[in-house]
C-alpha cells in the first residue's frame, strides 16, 4: 500500500476540499493518506465523513504557508504543514507528498529537505496538458525562469521518462518549444539545446510551436519555466473562455437549449477531457523524492487525482530511471 502525505492546508478552498479528495483517493486507489493540518483543522471534516480510519492518519502542525508567502519566508516557517509533510517524507514515513499550496514555497522546501536527484541541475514543474494524443508533457511549467541548455536537455530526459512510465507512451516524441519549426528560429538557449538533443538517444523531432502542445505531434515539450508558465496559463484561460462562450450560446434561444439537451452527453465528455482536475497535479520532477503540486483551485476530484499521480510515480520508481538516464548515482 502506497503512503501519500497530503498538506491539508494547501489550496484556495480550505481543508474541507482536500480532505474530501484525499478520502476518495484512499477508498478508490487503496492508498494510505496522512493529512497534515494546522492544529485540529481536519478533525471536524473527518468526523463528518465516512472513511476507513485505518487508511487515514492525521498530523498536526503549528501553522501553514499562504499562497502569497515568498519562498524565503516559507523556508523560515519550520513548523508549517508543508514543511512537516516534507520532513515526514524525508524520514521515510511516506512515499510522496501532495499539496495544492504555494508552488514556489513547495519547490524551495522540497529542495531544502530532499535535495536534487544526482545528475539534475534544477528540479522542474512537469505539467500534463490535454492533447489529441491523450496528453502532452510540458517541462518546465514555471520553476526556472532562466535556464541553461544542459538543463533543457535534462528536462527532456525527465519528461520522456515520465511520459513513458506514467502515461504509457512508448518512445515519446520530444520537441523544444520555439517560435517556429525551422532551425534558424529560436534563441541562443534553444539553439544550443537543439544541438545537444540531436545527439541524444531520445526520439527528438526538433523545434515545435505552441500549437503542437495540443495537436498530438509530440508527447514531450521542453522549454524554460518562463515560457512554459505563459503557455500553460494561456491554455487554461482559453479553456475557460471556450467554456463560457459555449454556455452563453446554449442559453441563447429555445432551439439552442434543445440542442444542448440533445448533445449534453458529448459536451460533458469534451469538458471532462479538457478539465485539469483529470490530470491531478504537476510533479516537481528532479527532486530526490516525489512531490506533486496540485492546482491552487483544486476541487476534491483534482486532489483525488493528484494522490493517484503520486502513487503511480512512487510505484513506477521513475526517479531511479531519471538518475540512470542522466548518468548519476543514488
């Protein structure tokens, strides 16, 4: 049974949503969850929900890290729920950490407590985006705004391993995000990374454009964290825009409302495919341990799936594969 440590104080909606998602994960995926909360914040939530007490542990922390706290401030809060979660992981009391809290703080604390995998210069945020091929891995989603070419190469290897082990994609196609497919495009960072990746054993296709994140041409897209975060937030905003426009269109007239009734099953399936909650969370890939960052606005469904992703990553032992691929030793 995999043991997942959940920061119950992370997220925009309070511990109630986190507890609900964690309990659903424990029941559906057969994992043991440890909920770390400020004081007794989760006790009342647990008492009002049916669950298997043997699959749930509760740990108390003195405080929690806010969404707007800086990484440096977060590191000073040694008694926070997020810090306690990482300390327990380091002590061997769990297989992975999940939090919907401050991603910058999570990266800083994870680096401080767990350190990096051998062969990894910088951990990165790995996000899975919906695509026509089922899902596209994007690395880095926002952890490193400035990168060196060798770090993009490391991101490519880590992303390919994740796509193969967790998404089940054999020999995933890998591309570097650029402003055009031609080799004359890009900048100094991408051009140098391009040369190094061409000599690797990855299934590398060269430069890709933003549209290739969703059209299925590749399964792994590599970029610096500044570019990756802009791309992800743009896609998230576009998804919300499309959803709003469709809802307004179906409310427009009697015929449009009837059209919705006839097609709502297909529309619901389309929404589910685009819903970030289905993908759960983004691994902090390259840490010497498994940590999953869930969206700050996570629903119970998103938390449940973040726990699932954490358990899968632990079961597949992807970190050993990353160390082997990058020539390190654990």
